[in-house]
């Protein structure tokens, strides 16, 4: 294709010339008519539409979860009529929801016209905390209704109303909402603990202190895998009762010391060989993170290790999970931000740590991790 437009000719050697070329309707029309261009145009169009329909797809999933349709279909295939009747929804509309679920691979439309749960739909039910996370996203989506307002920081967000509770600062929040959020955090922590210890096994870690450890899910998994390890859980005094109950249920209370406190106002206790920060740093701004890393450094002995695990940005290579979902989630919370592993490593080095190690994350949409040591 000859390039006759003088503006295009002048821009060919400048940065972004190809993007400006592709953005021209004339280029799209010509490219779609050429063999090499048809595939590109078709692929780009499909991917753009996939982004466009993303919210609708997520709401279809939410409807299937809210109405407990996936679990209902575990008992066997059913018709749209029977499911619609139980939810007071006309058959044709329920059928459309179920067809959408089938199009997303969550359900299967059988030859007899009944619907069954598909492998992907069943997998949702088997992932700890995922159903509750899908329900919880209702609050997040409300905050994303006006993304420009969110970016400007205008008004209070729905997620920000949860945040005082998460940090134990009280606040006006209904008890059922607080319990739902607390359960969500504990359930989802199971997956985080599993992936973290796959990347950074703590076998032989000695005494592990989990800072901001909540009800002790991560620490319980560490102790379960290493019968010789001991634990110290540091978090706000308000969460100690739930931690004590969970550890007792797991039969681990004798191996864990509970220490209620606030790392923002008091030093961390000593005596740990390893300190873990699981989904803690991305809750806070840079100043608070810098302060916390300094306190972790002071609490560790020479040769002691720090483990950080949380969703992270892709840095120079933006990541769909970290730079889309979690970046805006933390923005809506109004308290923190996602950082790349490289950025967190820089902050650790600034606090005095060395030997930063960043293992490959098996599921970045669940968590990524890094470790470093206090020099001897």
C-alpha cells in the first residue's frame, strides 16, 4: 500500500507513527481488504469487543452466583423454566441468562434443552472464597461506574467504607457486612498461602512472624508444613480473638504467640527468624510502607529473611491482573496501591535488605512474591 499522505510520511520515523496510522479509518478499510491485514483486523476487533463486553460477562457470572444457579446445577441438569420459576423470572429471560452462562463456558446446553454446570463453572465452586469475592465485587463495580471520578478521588467510595474495619479502626459498618468481609479475607488467604509457599517454601524457617496476619491463615499453613516451626502473629488487638479461635481449631495455639499492636505506632517484637508480609504493603502508601520495612529490618536478626506476597503490578510489562483489577481495586479502597516486584525490591534495599529474590508467580492473579535478607 503506497503511503501518499504527507502527514503519514513525515510521521513514519517518529515515535507512535504506526499507532497513528492504524487509528485512521482509511487504513482499517484497506487493511481489512488485504490478506495479511484481515487476520489482524479480525483479531483486534474480537479482542476489543471482549474488553467491551467484559462488564456484562462479569454481571452474568454475578447473577449465576447470586441466584445460586451453579450450585443448583451440581445436582443435575435442569430447564430454564424450572430455574426461572423458583426465582420469579420469566422462562425466556432465564433462558437468556443460562445461554450467556453457556457462551462463557460456565454452563453446558444439552441436546434435550436442559442446562448443566460445565467444568469451569464447577471450578468456581471449588476455589475457596471465590463465590464470596464475586458477590463482594458488587461494591467495587459501583465504584467503577464513574472511573473519571474515581481517578480524581471525588467522594467516598463503597470500598472505602470497608477499609476502617479491615484495619481495626472501628467505623460505622453493619455486623453482617463486617463478617462477610472478614470471611472473604480469610477464605481467599488460603490460595495466597498455597501459592506463596510454592514460590518460597519456608521449611526450616525457624520462628516465623506474620505481620498483619489477621486470623492466622498463612501462619497456620506454614506451621502445618513444618512441624518444627514456631509462629508469632502480629496484628491489631481487635483481630486477636478470631486468630485465637482459628489457631485453636487447627490445634496450633500452643505453637503460636499472639501479639496485638499497630506497626504504625510501635516497633515490632523481636525473636523471629523470618517475617512475612502477606497482602499488607499494597494496602498502604509509600510513606507507610517505607516505615514498616524499616521496622521489619530492625526486628530481624542478621541473616533473617523477609517474605512479601501480594498482587503486584507488571512494572515495565503491564499485567492484566495487577495493572487492571488490583490497581483500581486499591484505588477504590483509597489507602494503597499495587507496586511491581522490582519497585518493592527497591524499597526493601532502601531499608537495608539485600539478596532480593523474585520467583516466577504460577498465578499472578492470586499473588506474586519476593524475599530478601538482612545482611549478616
